[in-house]
C-alpha cells in the first residue's frame, strides 16, 4: 500500500463525511457570503475601485472562511478519538496529512467557484489581464493557505482554545503568501503590472511549505 | 537435544522499568513485566491505577517518561503495528458512517480491501453487516461491539482492549467476553482492562492487579493452571 493509496482512501472518507454533515462547506459559505455583502454595502465601490481592492478583499475573505474548514478537519478526527485508530495503524502519517490538505483544498476551491459569480456581480468586476492567470493564482494561493492551515490545525488540536490558536499561528506565517496572492490578483485585475514575480513566489512558497509540513507532520501527529 | 518446538515461546510484551509522569504525577512507577503469547490477561485496578496509561504506552499512543517496551520482539511499535489491534474506551469510529463503511475504511489502513473481512468481523461480534444505519444511531452496546470488530478485523496477534464492557448491558458484555475467549483460543494474546472482573472469570488466563502505577500481583487462574497440566512443556 502506497502513501497515495492510503491518502486516497482517507480523502474519499472525508469527502463522504463532509457530504453527509456539510459542516465545513456551510460555515465557509455563510461567512464568505456575509463578507461579500457587508463590504459591498460598506464601500459601494465603482468598477475601477473594485479592481484595486478586490484582490485583498477576496483573499482575506477566503482566508477567514478557510479557518472553518481547517478547524473542522481535525475536530471530526477528535470526536470519538478516531485519530488514535489511525495512529495505531500501519498507515503512513503523511497519507493522512495529504488527504486532509487535498480535502481542504477541494472545499476551498468549491467555495471559490461558488463565490466568484457573487464577487463579479457585487463588485462589478472585470479583469483587464488574462483570466487563466487568475485561475493559476487561485489554485496556488489556495494550496498555500490549506497546506499550512492543515498542518497548524493539527498542531493546535491538543490545545485548549484551538479555534483561537489556529488563526494566531496561521496568519503570521501566511503573510508572504497572502501578499503574493493579493498583489498577483490585483496586477491581473488592473492590468497595471506583470503578476509573474508574485506567481513564482507563490509556487516557491507552496513547494517549500509542502515539503516542510510533510517532513514534520509525523512529529506533530504523535506529539503529546 | 531440545528441538525448536520445545523452546518456550518468546514473550509478546516485555516492559522494562516503565515510568510515566504527567507533570509531577507519576501514573506508572517502574513497571517491569513480560507476558507470554496465546493468553488472555485481565488488568484490574482502581481508577487512576495506570491501566489505560499502560495500554496507551504499549500501543505507542503515548511515550513513556522512562523505560522501554518491546512488542512482538520489536523495539519500535510502528514495525509491528499491523500485528496489533487496539480498542479504546472511546469507540474510535465515525458517527456519520455506517458500520460497514467504518470497517471498510479501517481495513484499508491495514491494506485489506476485501468486504468479506469486514463482514466476518461484524458477524463475529454479533452485528448484521447489512445494517445501513449510521453508527451515530447505534446503541452504546452496538458501538462497543463494532469497536471490537474494528480492533480485530485485521486478525492481529496481540489485542489490547481498554474497558470493552463499559456502558454495555450484561448480556452483551457476556457475549463479548465469550467472543474474546474464542479469539484467544485461536492463539491470540489479549489484554483486557476492565472493572468487571466477574465477566472474565472462566475465560481469563491471568489477572494482573495494578495499584498506584505498579503491578502489585499476578494471579494465574485455574484455567491457565489446567492448560499447563494438559500440555506440559
């Protein structure tokens, strides 16, 4: 059994659990929807203004919304102490991490797909730059958020106030990625500058943090 | 000359000076013991005696502060994880999945992808594999049975059970105890932590008494003594 086969089994199980409970997706959707509507009424931006602020708004909304999914990821493993059943099995710890990270990635991508039409309507958004670049930034940026988020959510599962701990640890470490996501998105939407540097930075961030998380996850999983 | 079959079987678990501290509280205070294979051990003791802590250290879920555990001849528990089954006080099951879905997932973690394995495990503990209810809707007794099925579905040599009869009605508990007896008769080694010693009388080979983080007595039962008389080494 390879790590990927085990990861696939865990991912399918998580997707089934989420399909039945809809805990993560409902919370994320509700939160993101509130942010879009409230900010739209608070600023009432023109199309030109929207292009300048949308990058920041979209990613901050997604970052906060993703916290719900990230907390839920491990909360469901702590109910009935199911995580212990995984820990005593011969399954590799990294398979669990990969499954959780990919699961969170899918949940946030689904959220992005659902929120995009709303952003376009509420903020009269039209991209000056190529839309395919926005998709690349969205995928790289989402992975940056979830890979660290999944790791730090695992790190905070044994702390008493884990819902508070996760953003406290995650947000500072996500600042370089957030900066790259916002600047890349704004560059594409306004067409003012090339987003290439920021996209490369995101790619490097993703590779580095994925490797670090995979290297350290077993220690985190077995920490007391 | 002594043939290999005449040699005594190596111990399944060897504990060497096992100590566990939680802060300044010593939950285990220098436990050294070894346990032979193919027997059913019942660990007894008051709350806080260190029974569950001992089991969690043996499974590798907890690290000892001092000392060493050798499990099935291996120094690292991960090496022999596929040969060990563990049932905790909590059910270790997903409430949102059915019994078969739960077992299928956990069987997959042991590299088993045959539904027959899961069905056999469910039948062995007296549950219907066709039951499509999510286990969140199971009674406590049914959850405990399914939890036992999860612990044994990969046919482990060593089975560690923490309070398997808690919140289970007397009839179900007796049935579970009988299942454990049958599993032991197949040559498996079983450790049961319980407060209900009476349930295991006539089934257990040895009662291990723990007090304040130490093993204070090991009491072989008549069953074990009979077995030794019948099969002299």
